[in-house]
């Protein structure tokens, strides 16, 4: 399965965590959890980031529910996915 496929599967099964920093950014951008899910389910990996000592991370670009383009900067995998 592709990386975006694995991430989407975790979103659908609710196996992900949104950090407090991401929640602050969401408030500033007037986004909700459903917008983040929509971005991941309908977006694509814009860049794979491999130089972080914490592991591979992904930037995902896609639409929020209202159509605004949203860039998720740091999707990382542990047991679940962190946003």
C-alpha cells in the first residue's frame, strides 16, 4: 500500500493524533478536525521529508471541506499518525 493509502487508512479508522500545536494552527486558520480529515482523504503527498531524526514525515496538500487548499506540514507515523 502507498504512503498516502496507509495514512488515509489511519484517518478512516481514527488512529491519529492532532498535536496541541496543530490545534492552535487550526484555530488560527479556522479549520476543524473534519477539514483535516478531508484534506488527507482528498489530497496528495506534496513532499516526503526524510532528514528528521524522529523519522519520515509527509506534507499533504489538499482541499478543506470548503474548498480552501490546505497544507498539512508534518504527518508522522508512530503506532498511529500524528498531525
